[in-house]
C-alpha cells in the first residue's frame, strides 16, 4: 500500500504529535485534522488528487494514529484537543494556514479560530453536521450519565489495555462500521494498528476517545463562536452523514444555516453519500475544493 507521505514528529508537553506531510514546506500550508477515533490516514485518498503546490500536513490527534495520548485520568473533553493545533502551528513556524477538517476535526478547528482569529486563512470542512449534533444535550441527567457516570463507572476499562483482534476481525469491523471496501479499510488502519503477536493486533487509539465530553452550551453560543471572524469557508454536507442518528439534528441544521448567513464568504456543497465520502469518493470533492482555493487563494491545477 503506497501512502506517499513523509512522517514527522513534534514534541508537545504531553508527548509526541505525529504528522504526515505531502509537498514542499515552502508552499502554502494546509493543516488537516481528522475526526473522532480516526487518524490522518483518512485524508490519504483525497490528498493524492489535490494540487501539488500546497504543503499538506496531516495531524494525528493525541491518542490517535501514531501520536501519544494525553495522560491517563480524567474524562477527555473535545476542547482538550484545541491546543494541538496551536502546538503544530508554532512548531512548524507558520503565521497563517488553510485548515481542512473532517467531522470532529472541523469542530476543533472552529473553536481554535474563535480563540485565535486571523491564524486560519480558509476553512475546508468535510461533513461537520454530525459533530454539531453532539454539541448540545438539553437533558442534563442524560448528559451526566452518558459521559461522566459511564466513564468513571468503567474507569479501568477506558484506561486499560484495548481489545485484541485478528487482522481479519478488525478489517471486517472497519468495513462494516464505515462502509468501506478492503483497500479503503487498509488505508484507515495503516496508522491505527499495533501488532502484539502473531495475527494479534490492538488499536492504538485512546479508549477514552469513544465518549468525548462536549461543552454542552446553548446553540447561540456555538453560532456566535463559529461565525465571528470566520475566514472564507467551504463546507460539505452529506445526505447520510449522520447514518440515521437524529438526536441534535435540528441544532446542527441551525448552526449550518446561521453560518451560511453570517459568514461573508461561505460555500456549501450538498452531496449524496455517507460520512466518509472523502474516502470512498474523493474525486467528487476535488474540483469543488480546487475552485474554492482558486477563488480565495492562488490559481491551482488539480491532478485529475
């Protein structure tokens, strides 16, 4: 399997951050941030088709892929990961960068921009709707039980060794769960599998990442943060991105609608397909992304 990237590791206060890079450091940087329980490998099929004259830098979030996890202990919240962007930006010596995110990665980028306006020159946000659905939990009893009681009631499980799989078992699980073929599942697992014996593997991801605690503020709070000082923004919305999960969909739709009204330069592409469309059908995203970049950056030429 040819991933065609260069590995790079940065030092953070909690350990190492693993990166993968494509292109020349002298070109305009594009930071790419994956979603929950994933790795930067999620961008491999898409990056292979994007223009060569950008410096693409994929980031494995702490406890995912080849990056070290945060120290064991408390339940992890989504906002814990915002600092990762700041560490990468400073270590790479960038003044500004384009940000590409998928799912929860979009949310982390949006919070970072709210705290650091002007650092991100453009947003490419791939199907953020499903992660927006999990921002608000009006039932506070459910919120407490789902995130805190579940975690601290099963502390050893979420802070101990993860489940052991055979290669076939984990491939089939990823193919079924994310609706991928064998080749696509192999790409996704390329940074997430750790072999511990003959045909025995563990996932490298932090078990706590299954239930990231959201901020659980009012929707108006997110709308204000996500639309103030926002750079030109390109968003994809998938018809089956949430896989039939409906809790919070009205809130997510409200955020997306508000972004379309309040962000000066906002492009939204509605597509038929699932949450991992950038893996299964990356060719469908290339021309719209290139067009967006050419209008809000320099002229580019796609590889298609």
